[in-house]
């Protein structure tokens, strides 16, 4: 005999893309991965564990060294886009103009690259780290040892 149960509707499910854009925990989509804002005057500070479900973000020592490669890919894509955009808009062949735009872009987007290279690494490049709906419940912390 089969029983029909109602789905748990206590917490609306947040899409993975939306949670990643807001740098939320990849396991519960509720806790913040970072302790401060992206462009705060203080340095970037990543939480050690999720404040909601307790998931440890640095899975092993040196885990986030791999995020440097993701950040490098972001930088290359940004620099190519800025260089092509500069050429299209100005038509200039002056290397100092390009260097100025490229260094300014790299400086302004460094906090973005730092933050989202770690987010991409945790959400899409780490096998075994997936959303677990039971962790998103308000009372989940009560059952964590």
C-alpha cells in the first residue's frame, strides 16, 4: 500500500544559479559564504563554515588554491573583452591606452574574481558538493552534532 505525503513547503527552494550569484552555501543555499560585502573597505573574509548548516567550505587544506586557476580564466576573459572593446570604441593602436584600461579593469574586478572563483569552484567544479534540501530547513542546526 502506498501513502501519499505532501511535500515540505516550509522553505521555498532557491535555484542554484541564484544562490551562487548571492554567494550562498552550496549545501543549503541559505548561509553566506563570505562575512562581508564584495566591495567593503575591509579585506575579503570568507567564513570557515556555513552559518546556517555548518558545512565546512575549505574541504581540505589548500583547497582554494585551485580557485586561482578559475580566477585566471576570469581575468583572461575580462582582459580580452576589454581589449576588444577598447579597440572597437577607440580604434587606437597606443599600447599605453590598452594597458591603462586593462590594469584598471584588473584592479576593479579583483574582489569579484576572488569571490566568484571560489563560488564557481564549490558549486560546479567540486564533485560531491550538491544542494541538500533538508539542510535548508530552519531547524536543521538542532540535528547537527
